[in-house]
C-alpha cells in the first residue's frame, strides 16, 4: 500500500471531448503503455454520458461487463486503472441524496475491480445554490468536504485524485500563492488525496520547477500533472504529432505523477505516448550519462522508426477486431453544435469544436481509390501505371507551375498517379509530423512552408505586371524560392494521396480530415504563388495594389497572436489556418472549412493558372458539358469551337490571367474563369471579341446553321448591361465548370477559392455569377459543388439569377 502511494504515476488520460476511444483501441493503448513503461490509465471521456452529464446513473449490466473487461485488461498489462467521475455541473454538495448516489456509483465501479479513483470539478461554474451557500463557507469548502467523505467511504485507496476548479495558474484568483480557493484545498483536503494541476496555463508550453514548487507549497503536497500538451479537442483543424517536450525529467521530485491527455484521434498518439515513455524512463534511470538524458529529437527519431512498421500494417478503421461495430464501454454523445458554451474542452476555458464528420466507424473501412462513382477513362484515355512523385522542375526562364498543357490522356506535369494501396515513406511521415507538431511550436516543414509563403507574398512586386525594372537577380531569387514552395505543396498533395491509398485504414480514419484540409489549403496557396508571377498588379493600378491587399494579410499569424503566454486556441487552424491567413481572402473561413467527402479518393489534383495550350482541352470539356446539360446536338462538324467560344472564349482571349485549371492524373477536369472589372471587359468584348466571332462564323451563301446563328446572338446578349447597383458592390464576375464525375467535389470549391484569392489580390471587392433560371441542371450541378454556399446574396439582373459574394 505504501509502495503504491510512492509510485510515480505516468501514463494516459482519456479525458477529451468528442467520440471516446473504442474498446479495441483501448486494448491497443494498454499494449503500447506496457511496452513503453507507462503505468497509469485514467478513464474520463467527457462524452461518456454517465461520466459527466448523467453521473448519478449506474451502469447497465452490459456496460458493467465491458467496464470490467477494460479494468481486467489494464491490470493484466501491469497498469493502474483510474476511474474518474465529474459530478460538478449539477451536484448539490449539501444534498444527502446526491452524496448517496455518488457513493453508489463509485461503489459499483469498485465492485468491478477498480482500485483507484478521481473526482473532477473542472470547467464548472463557481457559484453555489442557496442550500450549499448555507451549509458551506466557500465553494472550495463544499468540494473538499464531499471529496474527503468519498475518499473515506472507498477505504482511503492509495491512488485518489482530486481536480480543483482552479486547476492552473491562469485560473487562480488573484494568483497561485494568494488564491483562497487553493489555500482551502491545501489546508482541508486529506493529505493522501492527490491534487491535479495543468501548469501555468491550461495548455502549458513548459513546466518549470519554480512554478511547481509554488503550487506544491500552497497545496501542501506535490501535484499530479494532467498534461494537455497534445490535446486537440479545442480545434478541429489541429493535430499534434510532435514529441513530448518542455518537461524536464527533474520535475519528478516535485510531482506525484504526470498523465498525458492526448489527441482525440487514437492513431495520432503513437509518437506522443512513445516519447512520453522515453521521458519517463529517462527520469527513472538516474544516470548522468548524456546518452540516458531525455532528448526530444532523439525520442522522436526512435518513435518514428517504430511507428513506420505500425503505419503500414493493414489495419481496419478503429482497430476493430471484427466486422461488427465495437461499442465503447458506455453510451456516448457528441457535442451538438460547434463552440457550445456548455461543452468546453477538457481543462480549457474555450469551447470545443465538433470534429469533422468522416466515414462511419463501423463494419467496413472506407474504400480506396477508385471508389464507386469515380470516373473511368473515357474513350481514347488510358490509365497510366503508378509512377513515383517528381518535383515540378521548370525550364529556365519559365514561370513556376506552368505546365506544357495537353489533353486528359496526358499525365499532369510533375505529379505522379496515386492509386491503390502503397507504403508511407519515412520522409512522408517526417513531413506529416513537421506539419502537425505541437500547439506552441511548428515543426520544420510547417516553418518552411509559412516562411516561404510569407516571403513570396511580401516580395511579389518583383514579378508583378510592371516589374520590368526589378533586378534580374531579385526575380531569379523569387522564382527559385517559389519553386521550392511549390515542391513542398506537391509533397503535401502526395502525402494526402499516400495516406488515403495506404493499407492502414485505422490511420486513414484518424488522419484523413487533417491531411485533406491541408491538401486543399496548399492547393490554393500553390495556385496563388503560380498566379503572382506576372499577374499581380503593381502600385500604379487604379483598381488596387499588392500593397493595399496585403497590408493586413498575415499580420495576425499564429506566432504573433500566441506568444509564450497565450493559450493555443487564441488562433485556430494550426498550419492550415496560418497559410489561410496569409492569403488575400484568409479571413473568409467558410471558404476553407467544410466537411471532407464521405469516401476519400487517392487521386491527385492540381490547381494552376491557365496556359494557352489548355484551350483545346477546355473547349472539349465545355462542349461535352453543354451537350450533357442542355441536350443539344453538335451544331456542325465545321464549327466544333462555338460552344467554347461562347462559354470560355471571351475570358480566355481578353483576361486569361484570371483563369484557373483543375486537373487530375488524366488531365483537365475543371476550370474557373474570372473577370476583374465587368464594365471595362464588356467594352473590350464589344470592340474586339464579337467582331472576331462574326468573322469566324460568317454565313455561307447567306445561310447560317440555325444553332450557330442562335449562339452568336447569345454571345452578343451575354455582354449586356448590368445595373450599377450590382456592379458597385460586385465589380467582378466568374464562371465555374467541372466534370460532374469528380470524386472529391471539394476540389471544385478549392478551385473557386483560388480565383477569389487572385481577384481580391488585384483589388476586387465583390464577385458575382449569373445562371439562367431555366438552366436547372446547371443550378443543380453548382449546388452539388458547394458553389451556392460560397456565392450568396441573391439578386435579379435581366432574366438571370445573380449570386454574389463580397470579398
């Protein structure tokens, strides 16, 4: 018994908001913990209804059986199972009935074989009801009184934890040393009850001996650290794969233990827990040999080496042992809405963000590419065998990211075909870890990505439209750095492809929303950097300048906002959010945050500025779309371009700099065309484009094919007048076309976002799209692509439906 009280508790807290881990995942966790020398598991998932919201209710016989199995499994691995209960939201401390129910619940768990317990009073209101105010001198007094009685009732177990409401330095009033609440806890809580602490912050960047000595003095006992370093339930776009860091092994002498509250996604916790084990062993070995001291970088390398074998195992989603959905030990519930005030993150002052829905964690893992509904090659197209990814090397003097063009049968330049199940390489895993490192620190790959993007944005004037006076060496420097940035973006796309196409579906389930989100953000950033070269307006432009549009962009970066003293949730989004904020429309979060497709595809996509060699393929694509949606027959073999000339021709001829291409391994599969200033564009169109079309399609012997004649008339009508009230707020216009067989329709939203970024960069304040109300098929198609969610604020102009968006 005394030995149990002296053991340093080191292990894992399952204490986050969101879907609790499955029984199979917990069994794997216990195997990991045993292998890595960890000794304690605390059960306290916030979305176990009977842990927090319905704490008074006892477990059903089925739930009892599952909980008993979990306790026995932990003990068989040499682990201490700590059962935690959170009654603080609605307990009446002075109520004998509530106290009886609390005892009944804990006695039930004790009878299942549990020998260690925790009572948690985190993230609750400090106020007391009238009955409690009359019975107790303070909130702390009420909590301590109930905790002491429960501790005695359970026979004074060797491990009994108490989480105070003031559980970190930033929540103490007025300070740690002068907090009446902590003073009461320290003086009145029975001495063998351990107090939980998170450090100076809810998510502490570092834990220092001085700070721990201060709280140890007030509490009159060494605390146990509930470490939120890798917790991610406060931000649906962040994941933390970096090593355990910022906690020196010498802290052990000031602590009762340290439990890590890790990522919600089970598979994301291999490196955090592996390196925690290294930290724990280094503290135990008490050797002065430098090789035995804990080094986060060495621990990360060792964890990566071991994780590689795990990553490429053919595991089912959720670590399921059978095709039958394994239920967790208790019923679960999810936060109904993001940022619910009453659903705050574990040991946090911020609200939880609901995780993005992916595919169901049930009988079968998600299909790999190709999936049901994926487009097969059309006539004349052939699938190419898998090829390794290649850097997008450009010919000397050419713009970065501009391909040679070509049809859908050709493989996009610089990109490999990604299909089937492959292996994640160690370099890809290092890239992944570097992109999703730690809450207060980016890894090397994320730092490089953000630094290069910031520099390229700040120096884009050297490659602007009127940059002829820029020194050649400055231009070469910009393009060289742009090439490296584009290569990193391609590596991110390839990483997404490898994760989706890999054999380990358990890893795919947990990592997919994050790599998919970053892939899409990187696609926009990559397209934007390609577009800047020779297209961004100079200071002399009357419509806008790169200085004006970038004046605010990127100022509020994660690093600037966070600093050393801020909590990580001050700036949400992680590396994806910071890349987003460096773009001209970065403040429009809804453009970047939307649910991933239900079934992922390992197909590689690319977004880039239009090149003149793309025209033939674009014309072919819109002709096929027109025939499919309008049911119109080809006007004439002699006039194959007439559909393209009407739909795309004016933009491609007069303002090609605002055209972007979406392509996959088979070639072009979508495009978006923009007009910066509709008024000036209409004048240019009437002056040059319409006469050119009359010359291109002259009547033969005063006889013109009726379809051709109708379309030429429509071309003229397309350039009609728009009301000043519309153009005042929405001076720009766009058109989106994409093949409806796209497996991941989210890339069409990303394509649209790339154009909006370019329009905003050159001074546009709003954009609109016109769709004829009779064109129901196109409206349905655009709705499917999420187009109507991005362009909102309906208005009427002539007979068309105008959908606009302020930028």
